[in-house]
C-alpha cells in the first residue's frame, strides 16, 4: 500500500520535472531570441532587453538556466511582466474568482451529467435516450467561445436573464451562465460515461443476484448499480476539476470575470509573453497537483486498484 | 463445460477474433465482452450496419463535402456570384445578409460566405496535419512500447505521462506564444506535440493485446520474426481503434485551432480561418449576430460531423452496442 | 398447503421416502415453456413444456448439456429472465403461481423463501461492495434488521459456512476471497433466511475438484439444517449422483427422463441417459471404456422435429423422426419420453459398468 503511494508520488515528481523542462525548452531555448519572441511586436529599449536577459539568466548555459528557473518556481516566482510586476502577485487576488467559477461548473457537471446519464440508460432506446445523446454530441461539438458568446448574446443581452459580463452581481448570478458554458463539455462526457456504465452494469451478473436476493429495483439501482457505474465518472470528474481550473481562460475572457483565466486571456491578447508563460505554468502546475491528488485518492478508494 | 469468458481487461482492444454473428446461447450466461472493438474493417456485417446508420451516412457525407470544400473552395465560394474572399468594400462593413451575399459581410466588408467557405481549408488542414503527425508518432512509439522490452516501454510511458501532464490548450498557449510566425504547419505541429499521448496509449494497449493473442503466439512459435508479426498481425489489428480515435482527434484539433486563433496565438491575419473571423468580430456580436452565427455554425457542424463519424464507426464495430 | 395430489400422477410409486410420512410439494412446475424473442423473427423455443415437482427437503437435480434449457428453466421459476425471453405455463410455490405473480410478490419470496446460489461468484457478487455487506443486505431488506444486528448475523453466517476469521473477512471485497470462499459466501447469503427452496445453478462448475466436494458437502449440510428443498442445476452427472434424491434429465429444452437417482443411474431407460452415463469417466471403468454421445446437442431454434434426440440416437427408428414421444411412467417411479425405451431390467451394455462412483472426493456413492 505505502509502496504504491510512494511509486505514484515518484511518478508525479518525474512528471513535474518533465513538464517544467518542456515548458522551459519550448519558451527559452528554441531557435530565435526568446526576449523578442516574448515581446511580440512591442519595441523594447536596450535597457529592458538587458534586464530581461539578466532576469532569465539567458547568458548562462541552458542547464543552469533551467536550474535558476526551477529554483524560482519553488519560491513561487513565475517571472514578471515588462513593467516588472511579478506574475504571482498579479494572480494573487484573482484566484478566488477562478476557483468559484471552476467549482460551480464542476457541481453543474457532476449533478446534471450524472442525472442525464442515468436517465438515458434507464430509458435506453427511447426518444429520451436519443435526445440526450444528440444533446451531448452537439454540446461537445460547439467550441466554448462560440457557445459563450451565443449564450451571452441570447440569454444575457436579448433575454436579460443573466448579467451579461463582470462579477459585480456576485455569486451565484454572475457565475451561473459562465459556469454552464464551462460545464457543458464535461457534462456531456460525464453523461455518456455514466450511461454506458449503467447499461453495462444493469446486465451484470451481480444485478441478477441482487434480484434473486429479493431487493427492490430501486435499491438495486441505488446501492448496487450506481455505485459501480459512478466510479469511472468520479475519476473523470476528479481529473476534470484540474482541467476546469485551466479551462476557464476563454470563458473568463468572454464574460469578463476578473479571474486568473482572464489575466491569461488579456495577456495573450496584449502579447505580454512573460505573463502568458507565468500564468499558464501556474495553471498547468495546479492541474498537475490536482491530478496527483486524485490519483492518490483513487488508489485509496477503489478496492480493485488497492490490491498490490 | 461452461467456460466463463474473460475479456482482456486493459481497456485496449478485445479478443482478436471477429465476433460471431449470432446464435443466441440459450443456457449460458454471456460473458461481457469489453474494451475497444477489434472487428476488422473488411467485416461485411460492419459495412452493412454502417450503410443502414443514418448518423454514419450524414456525418460521413458532411465530412466528404467539407474535405472537398477544403481542397477546392472555389467550387463552393462562387455560388452566389462573389467568390473572392479578399474583394472587400468597407462601405459594407458588418452588413447583414443581402442579395448575392447570403451570409452578409464581415467587419472589413468582405463577403462572409466566401470567407467561411475558404475557412474550411485552414481548419481541415490543421486538423488533418496535426492528427497525421500525432498518429505517425503514436504508431511509432506505441509499437515500440508494445513490442520492445521493459526499459523502452517505461521510458516511453514516462514521456507520455509528461505530455499528458499538460492540459491541451494551456500547453499550446505556452508554446505558441513564444513562436513568432504561426502558419498551418506551426500550429499543427504544436497541436500534434500535445495530441500524441492518448493515441500512443491506445496503440500500445492494442499492440500488447494483439501480441498476446493466441494466433500471434502460434505464429511466433512457428518462427515468425518481429517485423512479420508487426506487419501481418499487429498493424491490421490496431487499425480500427486507432482510426476511430483519429477521426475524433481531428474534431478536437479543429476546436483547439479555432480556440487558439480566437485567443490570438493561432493563425495570423492574412490567413483565412473561422477562428480569426470570430476573433476579429468579437466586439460586434451583439450588434451583428451574423458574424457569430455563420463561422460558429460552420465550425460546430464540422466538429460535429467528425465526432459523429468516429462515434458511428466505433458503435458499429463494438459488439456490445450493436 | 397439503394438496399432495396435484403432484401429478406420474410421480406415483417413487422411491422410498427418506423422512417418512406424506411428501409435501413446495414447487410444482407444469408445462413451463420459455421462448427467446428475436426482433423481427419468430421466437425460438428454448424450453418446451417442462414439468416437475420439488418436494419439501428433497434434492432434485436438473441435468443437461449447455443449451438444454436447464438454467432458463430455473430463471423462469424465479422470474429472473432477461427482457427478450418469455415464459409460459405455471410454476407454483406452495400454490402461488410465480409466473403470474407481481414483481412485488416475487420480491417478497426471493431471497427469503426461494434462494439462489449462482455459478460464477466473482461476477455474481458486486465487486465494489464488501462480501459482508452483501450478506447482511438480505437480512436488512427482508427482516428489517438494523445495520449492526445484520452485521453480527452476517458474521455468524460466514462462520457457519466455515470462513476463517469471519469478523475480519466481513469487510473484504469479493476479489480478496478465493473462488471456494466466494461460493461459501454466496451460500451463506442464500441460506441466511432459511429458505424453503434453494436453487443452485451450477454451484461448483468454476471450482477445483477438491473444493467442489467441500462446497457440495456444505450445501447438503445446510440444506439438511434448514430443511430446504434443493433444485440442483448441473451438467455434471457425478455431482448429481452424490447429492440428488431424484434426477431429471433435460435435452433440447425438454425433460427426457426423470427418475429417482439410484434406478436412473443403474438402469437408464432413455438412450440419451445411457449415452451420457457411458461418457462419464468412472473409477472402476477401464480407461478406454468411455463412449461419447455422437454428434452435438442442437441450439435453440434448431431443435429437431419428432423426438428431439433422434438424430443422435443409436436406437432411433422412422417413427422417432416424425412423432414426438411424451413422458410416460415406467418402473421404479421413473418417467421417460422415448418410443423405444431400453428395457430398464436389462443389464446395461457390455461397455457399461454399474453405478458410477462419484469421482469427486469423500462422498459416498449413491445410496444403495
């Protein structure tokens, strides 16, 4: 048991070094001058260039550069923008917005996704089932920014049901529409997973055993079938929490929610390279951390994985 | 007498033999066949099933039309008499649909219909190129990983883990924001960089299950070499699950390209792309919804067709759902 | 409840009653047919007009090859057929027809009065719930026991089926049990409420031979203790020989011969029975003495006309291909569906040794 946990942790550490190395190599060591690439079209004064080169240790050997970069990461240093404001500082008071949005979306995804999946499975082959299937396929096909703007124009501007943008209305009303948009993709996946699993489990031998024991259909469904069917969905949901934290970039941009994602959105549009790299790295690391936690929890919870 | 059937558990491909057509086993419990299908494409019953599937016909037809549109946009663009996407007139900026301009004009006053038609090329180009590169990489690494020894396998597995550690979009943002010129090959290359790991896993699992199949063990025991086994047994076996995954991957690459371009780290201005059309119009959607509607619709329909196509093939091949 | 006479006239003159007194039927199956419905096609008949009676605290073995319809018969009695299968006829549990009973009515009987032991207990047990929970569940649902009371009762049951360290094993998941232990747990679940009728569907097929013997012993012991009747579904003649009071042989969806165990094994009247017995290895038979039944059993939908066995029957004549034989009463309380039954009083064929010794361990040969 402990050895399993240790192995997982070791793998996670390897992945961490791998991911940071890939980011570093991609951003700072590809052919071409990283400083001008990060600056985009912006004209830089020689003094700023010198400061940036100094800041990123660009005149040292590559491995040493990566060492400095890693050391910085461990101190929470994600670099600074062109005016010298540390990226970590810019993100600090934006986290609550992003976390709130991600958690709301996550809740929607879990509740609606599971409900739709179970419904479709129980009504297998009927029009309800086909409608759920059509909806989920369509939902996966519409890119999130198209969906976001459509929802904003239709439900926000035309119908006036939700605030159009910004977070001045506070939780929940300012978050419902963005959360729905963020959740749609994962919701579709969750409902498909749950549907397939429930259908599979309904024909499993242990369901017949439950019936032979005299259990009601309701109890069989709630205690036996759902428990087994939800495991993959729960795993998916857990991993998705990490993705949602990163997937809020476009939606926060579209709905103008002042979260970390919006910072990234604005930095990309303003071609502020260092901020883009810093924020994206932070989000990737959050995703990694959540995945590792989920993986550990999963191996603790699923009795079938737990055996050594 | 009653041999409990065990499906291969790894979530990879199922048993190597085609599933018998029917013959209800009355007395015996049916073992649950698991995993991704492995019915060869040549299986007639699969084609018969596909020919009767509306989803397959519609999505397949749409995919073909989109491919034609991507390669020869001129065939479609000129239908209403204004086929040149670059002949623009600022006087018409963002005007709605009019005679000869069924989709209206974009903010530059160019014919939106011609632009939307020409956008298919970029989307399909990036989608196919990125998927092709991922696929090539996945086949190479997956076969290596599946056929070679433990060391190679675990090195490739760790490498896969690292690239799976990136959320698709964020990884691409980081890399693309430090690239100065971004055209179809660059964007496709970066998307391929983050797109190969899931496919590699599927290939590896399929290779493993193919390799351990009885008929392959038999071939080996009769002296077949690794190259022969890969060509004659492993590749045909993994073809279907990989192609299904690839068709769905094209869909998600198209979405990713549009999203990145929309953000400003994808395709750049002189190119014609649905993502760019949406990005340049993003502040006018409230006043001119047609600027959102038409590129958005084409984009969504393309993705829908690709995903539904992959889904319907998978369903037809999956003995559990047919 | 003492309507002894509905137990069908065919049963007159059966073997000596081990418990003495009037035999009370608990389960009377009459003209049970099961059809497999096929979308857009004619239904396949998988079980055809099967009748048998199970008396209180006796063991009846239903024997047949794969596809003979034995499991479908049992599932039809329990109302556990899948959606694409339809049953007709009647199956009365103490006078109540189970085939027409409501789902709620069935539910009240299942697990409590009619309990089942399934074949492959790895898939028959829920993989994500503990074994203990699944046993306790029966007690909680039918007796309304509290979680705690059900738990201690379940631990007692695990102990009763000789699972070592039951209090600790209560919290194990099915995959942590060995095959034999899982089957014991399955039996514990079935006997938890002292059922009237125990249906065991191939209870030992997936197990090693030595474990098989232990399981059958345990099953017999608990059946005795709760005075349950046992309907044993199996393809294993040897297994049935060691356990059953009476044996019904199924072939291609029909019962072809039914008789008390001893006469059936010693003097089979149906050519199929004799063929099967010749194909069973036995300790006192020479190694070369096995004679397989030629051909293969038909699949549902392809059952032959006339006598279902005629294409494989060594003594078939013209009539067998056209006219279906009905079950007819013979000596020793047997019924046989054959136009030309073997003379039961004839000595068995030269290659046929007498009663097969049960090859499975410590049990005795069928009582003489």
